[in-house]
C-alpha cells in the first residue's frame, strides 16, 4: 500500500521529484558559483569541462535543453550555433537581445557541459549525474513562469512516463507551472521534422504566442 501511495504521489506531483537533498540554506548566487566551478566530469570527458548556463533567479522562462555543443563549449554562449539559429530566429522569432536578456530566459540543460564527441559520430550522451546534482536545484530555486524543454533526452528525464510526441503536441505541467516540449532544433534532426510537418506548421505558431505572452511582447 505504501509503495502504491508513493508511486501515486511521484506521478501526480512531479514537483516532489525535483526537491534535492542539497543544502537548503544555499543562496542562488552560491548555487551559480558552484555550478560554474564544477569539474566533476573532467576525468570522464578527458578534457576540462566548461559549465554553461545563463540567467537569474527571476527569469521569466526556464529553458532546459540537453547539453552544449562543441561550438557553445568553445564560445561560452548558449545556443550560439546552427541549433540556436533555428530556435531563436525561426521558432521563437526573437532577437538575440531578447533571448540573452536574463530577465527573459534562464538557459540551462540536463548537462551543463559539452560531453565530448562520440567515436561513432555525434556528441556523447549528456551525463544525467549533472541533472541530478544541479538541474534539480535550479528548478527549485528559479522563480520562472514557464518551462521550455528541448530534445528527447531532456523530455525523458523530466517526463519519464510520457511519449515524446505526445508531450510536443500538448500543453504540459512541470513543478506546478506550464511546460512546453520541443524537438531538438539541430539540423541533424531533419528526419523528425519531415515526419511531423504539423509541428512547424501548427504547433510552433502556438508556442510562439505563449512565449510572446510570457515575455510581454504581444
Ligand atoms: S556536466 Fe555538470 S556535473 Fe559534469 S562537470 Fe559539467 S557542470 Fe559538473
């Protein structure tokens, strides 16, 4: 019976999943300092990690993607790559000034560092230990109005029991706040876009309106 009740609570109150066991007295600035200096994955990666995230405690939108690309790792600016161009200019239709305004977006990911290249192509999977350690606390501490979750891996982590396609085409709730789920905007995802034309034709304009509303652009 107890196991059933716990499962019921975990499924219906996803907020509980993101209450970390960390130091409750940590300030937001202390959290940012700790993430910025984190080197937990140095040995696993084989190079010096560069944790990349951007925003402040009261950013209106918390955007959670998968992991920075190599270009983002090198430049230090999130979504400063072909994926970011599609996301910012085609889907959101906003300028860099709006996207990188910390009042607007808190930009983070399930892994805060580029995880290296996989020998068979593409990037290595994002280390979920990063999400368990840091993203959980960011979700607790950032006082956002809307979540945008980007990519199948991020969606699987945050909504483990739901179909990725279903999540994309409906309005969701995370931590008792509205949550939008997007496919990854990478040019490598072209097959998914071709197989789901309704996403860019119908869903993207709906999502754009929600974002503009939260940012006060309408
Ligand atoms: S990926 Fe996350 S846990 Fe690993 S070094 Fe970067 S910030 Fe630390």
